[in-house]
C-alpha cells in the first residue's frame, strides 16, 4: 500500500510540474486569498491569506472547484470539502 501511495504522489508531482499554472481568482475571505483550477490536470490550487504557501490538490472534480468559488464562506467550504480529502502538495 505504501508503494502505491508513493507512486500516486510521484505521478501527481509529474502531472503538476507539466501543467501550466491555472488562472488564480482572488476571493472574498479572511482565510483564503486566491483559488485556481486546472481542468486538464484536475488540480485545485489554493493560496491562504498572509502566506506565500500554495497548496495543490490532485484529482479534484471541477464541480468541487465551482462550488468552492461560489460558496458564501470559502474557509468553511475548504475545511468541510477539500482539506484532508485529496492528495496535497505544498509549494
């Protein structure tokens, strides 16, 4: 199982490195600064407020991104539907 996880993470990094950076959207939130989505790579990108860290989430369905973008509370949506639910890489 650990080998499969390793290969999944390696593939994620390979795809992420090959993909062009998605368009980032500034959002109205005290927790999240910007979000973006790469349709081809199915990668969600999130930048937090007051941080240079950028988090990339693999295999996120596009409807999750759309709901995130349209949610009234970006922080709540992030915690309830994204954080800890997808393979994550911090840049």
